[in-house]
C-alpha cells in the first residue's frame, strides 16, 4: 500500500472521530462548530489523499 494511501486512511479516521465528537456535543446542546469544520476538512483531505495515492485512480 502506498504511503499516501496510508496517510489518507489515518486522516479519514481522525475526521470520522472528529465528526463523531461534533455530533455528540450537538446532541448535548453544546457549541462545537469548530470540531465539525475540522472533522469535515480532515475527512475530505483524507479521502483526497487516499484517491491520489491509489494506483487505480492516481
């Protein structure tokens, strides 16, 4: 597995965890807008890194 795909996998994992924390805080009615944007940006960056590092797409 290329190194960029591995980095993409970790970024996707961090993004999913951040979005999960965002939704958990939203359920408890606490402001957490920066977590949502951070998670979304990291998740999209991870998907882009994975696609660029994938030999079938890149």
